[in-house]
C-alpha cells in the first residue's frame, strides 16, 4: 500500500508544480488581482486530499471477501456495494446501489482523463456497466471482483479488462469548489 501512497503523493506534487508559460503567468496574475489565487491553491490541496482519502479508504478494504449483494466489510462486498461504501465513508456521498445506476448518475469522462477516485466500468455479464471499480492511478483500479475472490487491485491493461471496458465516470461533488471559484465575482 505504501507504493500507492508514494505514487499519489508524486502525482499531487506534480499537479501543484508552478506553471512556466506566459499564459499561465497571466492567469495567475488575474486570479491574484481578484483575490482568488489563494482560494484556488486551497481547493487544489482539498481536492488532492479528498482523492487521497478516497483511494486510501478503498485500499483499507483489500482482502475483504466478495459477497453478492454485499455492502459492508463484515459480511463482504459486491462491486457496486464496495464503491458505494467507499464514497459514503470517504466523501459522504450516497451513490446508487447498482453499477449501471452508478454509471447513469455520474459524469462521463474519457479514459485518457482518468484520475484517482474516478469510476471505471466493465461489461462482465454480457450487459453494459455490469461491473464497477475505483481508479487508483497508473492504469490500475480497485474492486470486488467475483465470488470466491477478495477486494483487490488490478491492471486495466490486462486483456480481460481491456476487452470489457465500458467507460469512465467522475463523481461530481454537489458543491464543486473549483466551479465556485471560477464563477466568483471580482472583489470590490
């Protein structure tokens, strides 16, 4: 698990690196003038912290057995019960119970835009969005795979998962702090 935390810390550190382009400097100047640069930096840290919390919460359930219809660590999880529990514990968000309902209730994103904490969906039962996991970065996801198995991390580049990939989704927080800052009026 420490390897994943190191990876997440590295990703977060790179995300906070100072931009070098003139355009980025101009944007920073405008944000500074509006008093928004500090708020944006705080939001970036908050988003990184929440993502780290979500992924580390999920990693805390490694080895919990699969159980069809399961939604807690004591008796076991199925894939959507696992995802629902993680989002509830880490972010206080109540996702729908079934994988296809979770797909319908979240924002579609491109696979290349995946970030730790996003949802990944697969067709494992000859129907779209029949399996869900949480992307943890580096092409890997954590999930409750099947009967007889336990919660584990898998590589999405494996042929089984590549053939069955249905799409990626992002769970949008009800109060998106980045959007609030972007739409904030200039101070008077």
